[in-house]
């Protein structure tokens, strides 16, 4: 079985491995944040897990509870596999092209990060000996939000009759597996047909979701180019529309078909309005044409890579993985336009298509510094859900806004009550993302229109939820922090520090925008209360151990028996009772360590080193969210090889399928964690209250690296060598920053080169038994993807969230 080839600007798979189809379909997924298409074969079969998704289009279902309780969410939401427009079947003299039959003399697929397309080339011989070469290219437009398109070309080796069938197919059967909580709920024919029409080369199907009532439409149109006569027909009925073309193609001739697709959905607009929308999208696509769509895609990506690219020297495989990560993060968000960014993007049905706090704390930092418009749009979605967040806070007996743990529409839909009821840090995460975006862009118009209101309502939640104790300290009790192996605890450090920033940010925003404060009925006394709560925020510390406690009393808990835990028992949540996890010192994912990254201004360097060593020995990384953050702190405390190991784990989570669940979609937060590991880890980038700083150092294994980003509208590059770094303006005005604590001003046309000081001496570090990351040594040969390949082996376990 062949696998991924190492290439700096694409991922390529040679040959067909039927047992790997679900995995490759996720990797080869195309999206623009509005439409998502898994990378299934053009012919529709063989297939792993077919999927076409529209961001925000979902079905509702009841949430199961063995024993219900007040405030438990009642309705779940699950992403729907909508009408599939990717299918183009080919019959060669009445024999269907099916990769499981006949003989494939060559078969290659590649996802190109510069063209934004999925290409395929197959040389196939039918069971009766007729040979054809099929070349296809697929795109989801990054510029025309509702449009996707496919080029399908066939060249026969002899005179032959070809028949092409191009489909729109709704309610295609999908197999669901097991009871893993990470897997989407099973939906049986969720779409109800409303309208079907076909004429000439065009067809439209409209449906609505059976329970949620959301309406959607899909349309297709075709351009067919052949050397001789052709016979076509088209029909549409209920769940199927089919365009058929029969052509006699001579040897050396070619059949060329371009299929244009248009998608749209709405909770309010009528079926005729949706039909008009998708037909208009097709008209625009036809007017642009296939070559025009390709050119638009390339121009968009040229601009993206100018501001976002990362270059590594010395590790070609990691280079590929980082560009893969950036490409998919961009795809997940760039045309989302006031929709959520799901945990899997639009690459698969994992986690039911829900968005989590991962978006704000991992994905949006990447976007804020590379595609800020996409970060702004994602935050506009959060702002649009404020009414539901206020309702949720009221149900829980609080003021302000309580954003959901997991959701598609903005309503809480998690049946895991320690998170859906107690993970209040999500509201602080949203506020943190608002502040980070505004600091990175200077977008005061957004702050006035949306951001200030989010900050105010989340600040109100904290003053409602917390209280001052008899010593004047401000406590936030009974919450669940990022670490899901510790639930409903008092004074979680991460939660308290994110709330502290939230409270101060809300007070500052009200002072900048007094008219907005007046509109929101914010009084001077309320602002004073926010500042008092922030100043009095309790941060638990163990004086005996000289480390911060993840939450109050954490360091007094019994230690987990890591030596006695079988490696096959990870992830622990699937094999051990939560009761036991909650009362032991075992950490699922970076919690206090994450606090030291995003609120590093609240810790001294010595505290970071001691804390990191303490929690490193207790963190099992049962979540893909963890490795990127651990890479950042490992780099900061001087453990550069360990940081490199964690960076590789985050970057290869999907390409190497380290957690064994890529078939359900890619891990957007882990992909973002790879960017964080480079830029915040080895680049030392920090942005505390709008003060941008860098402290770059190369890891072992790399001879150089460079990364690009944007700040305040200025695009710049940071180019790191073993002993020096150069800061260079790519476009825009001067940049004010600092380098290892020394102020720097970089002017356009005048790069600044600085020397790199020696790293600090790292503390003594160890991981739980059998949970150390794989040591990263750049491979001397390309990765093959063969099971058992030493480059693929890892001690990391599966995860349930991330």
C-alpha cells in the first residue's frame, strides 16, 4: 500500500487503498467555510464516508439522559450530509469505471495548497481490456461563496463509446460506527424533498431538514466539450437529479466535462428564493468559467501565503504538515461569514459538526494574524448568538451571557453536564478572542458594533458567578476548566485568569465607547465592580510545592497510578470512570499550562518552569488540543527538543492519524496548534494587551525557519537562523515590537537583524509512563504511510475532544 509523498506544497497519494479511504477523504476535503466536500472519488464508489456539508445546516434530535436535571439542554444538533454534487460516473462501453474492478495501471490524487484544488489522474483498464485515462480537478471556490466546480476529462486509447452520468444525490446512505462520543449521531434520511426541476444541462433539488426545518437547495449545470456528436438527457425527481451524456470518442480524442455546483440554505427564506439563489450562483460561475475560477483561486491563495506562510529548513516532512495545517485552517473559515468554525471544520461529521471553545483559543489566533477578516466574521457569529447565551445564563441563575460548550446554532447542545453547565471559561475564551482580534487589527469599528457588547455581557457573567470572600479575594467556584479530567472545581487558574482579562477588557472598552456603555446600561459603579473583581481574583498556589494549583486543592489529590495503567487504556475517559479521574492528579490536556501561554503576563519565568515541570508529569494528552500548547511552554522554559517533539505531534495528528479517528474529519484546533507551536513556541510570539513581542530560537533538527503574519495592517516576516533573526516588512507601515525584551522598530525597506541569546536551562522534565511524545528526528526518507512504519509509531492515545 502506498501513502503520502513528501512535497512542500501538496499532499499526494499514489495507488488506491480501499481500507484507507475514510482517512484520505478527510485529508483531501475541500471547503471555503460555507461549503465542505469530503475527498471522495468522483465516481462515488468505492467510498469510505461520503459527506457534503453546509456550515450551520443541521438536524435536531432529543438528547438522551439516564436521569435528567434542571438546566440540562434538551435538544441536540447534528450536521447533515446534504445533497452530494460530486458524483460523476463513467461507463466505458457499458462497463462502469470502478477502481475495485479491472486494472488501474496508475492512480494518483493530490491536494495542491497553491491552486486550492484536488487533482486526480487514473489510467484504468476495464475487465474487457479497454483503456482510458481520466483526469479530474475539483475546487470549492474561495471567492464565490456558494460555488464548487469539477473538471472531468477522459481520453480513451481506442475508439470507444463513453457515457457520463452526473448526479445530485440527497439522503445517500452513511454507515455510522460504534458508540464513541466523538462520532456523529446517526441520521436516517434527514432531508425531505420540496422541489425538483431539470432542464437542458441544469437541475435543482430543494429539501428541508425533517426536524429543524432548515431549508437548502443544490443546483448543477454542465459544459460539455467533445469532438463529435453527443446525446444528452436530464431528469430530476425527489432525491436525485441526473445529467447523462453519451459520446463516441475516437482514439486520441477527449471528452471534457465541467460541472458547476451551487449551494445555499436558510432558516427563513422560501424554496423559490433558495432556488433563485443557487441558480444565480451557477450563472456567476458559468460567466467566470472554469479557467476563471482557477485563476481566482490562485490569486486568493497567492495573497494568503504572502501573509501566512511558514518555511522550515531541515525537516521537509514537517514543512509539508505545517502548510497542510494552514491550508485547512484557511479553508475552514475564509467564507464562513457569520457562521461558526466547527471543531472538524467541514471535513467530516465528527463531534456532530459542533463548534467548541477550540475556535476562539486555537483557530482564531491563527486567523487574527493571517486572515483577520475571517476571525472577525467568526466573532460576529458569536455576537449574533448573544440572545441565546443570555437565555442560557438566565436558566443557570446568572446575569450576562453564558456561551455554549458545544453548538451549531448558538444553543447549548451537550449532554455532558459538567461541561454544558459548568465550563464557564468558554465565555471568557470568546472575550479573549475579541480582545486579541481588536489588538491585532485595531478594528475599533468592530469593537463598537459587536465586541464591546460581548465583553460587557461576559463580564456581567463573572461578577454574577463569582463572589468576594472574607479576605477580599474574588472567587469563582464550581466550574470546569479546559482539563476535562477535573470537573466542577473551585478557582480554576485558567478560568480565573481568563475572567480577569475579560473584566478589565470590558471596563476599558466601556471607557473607550461611553455611548455603547450607555446603550447597554453600564454604570460607573458596574465598571468599578469589574475592576475590583479583577484586582482581587484568586490564583491558587501551593506554598509547600512552590507551584500553582490547577484549581484549589488539586495538588492535595491522590496521584494517579501511571505505572499501573496499561497503554491500551488511553484515552482514559473511554476506559476508566470519571469519578476516579476527577479525584486524582491526572490531567487530560494542558490547562494551567495553557494559562501560562495566553496569560503569561501573570507568571514569572521561574514559576513557569516549576509549573511546567509539575504538570508535565501529570498530563496524559488524551486530547489533540494539548501538544501545541505544551510545545509553546517547553520552548519557553528551554526544553527545545521536547518542544520540537510536541510540535511534530500537533502537526502530524491528522496526516499520520495519530489518534486513529481522522476518518471522522480533521482536528482544526490541533492543526492550529501546529502554527502556535512554531510562531508562539519557537518564534516566542506573545501579544499581551496589544504589545507584540518575539523571543525566537531554533529547535534542534532545523537549520532555519521563517514565518509571516500581520499586525495592525502591516505584513512582516520573521526569519530565524541559528544565532540571529531578521525582522522584515513585507507590506505596510513600520512595526514596533520587541526581541527578547529589547524594543525594536522595523521600517519598510530596512530589515533589522538581531542576535539570539542562549536559552534558559530547562527544568528536569518527565512525562507519565508510556505518555512521552515520540522524539522528533527529521526522517532521511519520505514517509510511506505503511502501518508499522517507525515514522508513524507513537505512544500518544486517542482523544475525545479537540
